[in-house]
């Protein structure tokens, strides 16, 4: 087994080191975040840092890179207070990845790449029509992370749109049916497959599998 100290890692070439660290944390969900600015210009960007923060209230966070590197999503959320998060599927994976390109602010990734903005009356941010699992959030808090100039953006869940056959009787979302994709590093994407579900764990009791 390899053993690398931080001193050794620090000597590595920049992009090699970035690939190593980015993939070290393992598989993550990958989503498209849809926003709009005050003039109505839509924006779409791919993120692999979306994280569940709590169910009651329903809070979801994501990490935004330093403003200089990724200003549009954060700026639009600050301006409007609303945004959408949309799962990525194989049918538009290549287009989703391309949203990571640094398009000018006046260019909409929806228009440039051919993805379809979807609107509902009470949400002033675009969903991705092609996505089978998507939800809208209202901005609650932006927490600067001084260590690397990034930001934890926290939103409260407002609306959810999903295909009907994904929702099981106990409230669980069977995302395998939607072919929702996960990622590792900055450029690798993976399909998913359910192995097992287990009942709530209790001390001294062997966990029972939940029937599929």
C-alpha cells in the first residue's frame, strides 16, 4: 500500500496533485445549479459539492469556489435569493460537463448548449427540463470559508419536481431508476446501482435488510 505524507504531496506537479486530492474523497453527487440575474439572464453550472444539511427544516448546501474563479452562480443567488438544483443523467452528461467552461456572463449555458430552461410560476430561477429530479431553494445563508476563499451556500427547500416512479411508499427516492449520475474528481462520472438498504441501526441488534 502506498503511503504519502503531505510533505511529499506538496512536491507533486500542480494538476497531478489536484487530481489526486479531488478524487481522494470518493464519489459525490453531481448536479446542475440553475440561476438567473436581475436582468433575466439565465446561468447553468455543474457542481459536485451539494450536501444534505438537515431535514427539518430541509436545508441543503453546496460549496462555491472563490469569486474570481466562479462568480456567476454565487452572484445570481445573492441578487435573487433563489436557485434550482438538478440531477444529471447520461442523456445530457456531455452538455452538463461543458457548463464548467468559463462562459462570459452575458452567455446563457442553456442557450449555448441546448438544454431547456423550465419555469414554474412561484420560482424565479430555471429548472433543467431534461432532469428527472430537481428542486428549488431559497437562500438562507452564505458562509465564507477563509482558509481557501470559498463559500458554503445554504438554502431552504421550497419545491421538488421528480418523476412519479422514483418515490417509494416509505419516502425513499430510488435514484437508480432515474439513472442519476455521481462523480469523482473533476472529470470522471459514474453510474450507480443499489446494493442494499438497512433498517435503523440500534445497539446490540443486527441490522435487518429492507426488502427491495
